[in-house]
C-alpha cells in the first residue's frame, strides 16, 4: 500500500531547495589591543633543586630585561614547568680516561679493541647525571607595536622564543558577532536583487548556516590564495585584525 503523507528523499530535497539560496560575506577590521607570544627559560645543574633555583633566577633576569620595553611583571604568565634528569655512562662522561670498570667488579678480557667485557646482568654501569629545568611563559605586550623589542630583550636575557606572535582584539566576541550580522545582511541584499530580477519577492528565511568565521589573518591568506573568490579587499594596516564571516541563507520566494 502507498504510504500517504510521506515524502521520498528526492521530494524532501526538492522541498529544501525551493526559493533562493545565497551566500553572504563580510569583513570587519578592528585594532589590536595587545600582542602575546611564548618563551622558554632552561637551566641545567647537577641537582634538581639547583636547576630549579637557577631557572627561577633566569626568569627573574628575563623579567627585569623586558620591563623597560613595556612588559609589567603581571603580564608574564607561567604556562608549564618541567624537570628532566639526564644520565650518561661514566666512561662517556670521562672520555680522556677511556672506559672504566665497575667498582667491586674485576676487569674482564674482551675482544680486541674492547678492553672490558659487558657488565653482568644486574650490575648497571656507574653513571653521572644532570637535571634540566624548563619553564614556559606567556608574555603579554600591551603595546602591539613593541612586540619586536620585547622579543629581542627576552632573547638577549637567555629566553627561547616559541611559536609566532598573536594579536588580540579588545572585544573579540563582539567583532565576530558584527561580522556575522553583516554577512547575514549581505545575504539578504543579494537575495532581494535576485528576486527582483526574476519578478518575485523574497519571503522568510527557511535555513541559515554559518560557513566560515575566520580571524587574525586567516581571511588574508584565503584572499591571497583565491583572489577571484574573495576579492581584493581593503589595504591592510599593521596591527589591525580581520574577522571574516560567510553564511548561506535560503529564502522563500513570494
């Protein structure tokens, strides 16, 4: 028996595609409030306690070095701290003496070129060790234009720069919202043009989907890769952030 009132997948697809479907795009540029990047301070010592003390002293030196270029101690955030122990066989640590026998174990004759045989099982070689303390910090630069000066000062003080610089907006959520709203308005404007051109009018929106919301230079990369799809855009300014939004909207036709 036929199932009355039920639509087939093809009919459902046709129902969804009724009307006009358009894509709205918008770009919003806002000035950056601050810049941030990660650094790492590393210290090595014979003991873990000494490695941690040396690491703390090194961080204090880095903090003092970046203060004159505008980074307050409260803008230095600790991300992670790790301590590793590194061991090496005593013979490798003292190459000038050659391989040394284990204490309490008589020398054994080995093959030519190897004065001593391998140590018996359960008798590990005597080892020397050292400890490495590494701490990762986030530096927040309140004046984005001075981020290069801060990086140079931190590097001169012994820090290692990790990754890339990141710019931050004062109101990132507000910038994303403004880009989405502008993209939705652009979609409606396109739909109205298409409807008028065919002698129709647009009705209510039946579906809306967020396609892309990109920020912090991602739109610039997309525009460079696909200039015909994304347009030339406005000239970029140093320190500005771009928030790009693209939405797809389906409108009924009246």
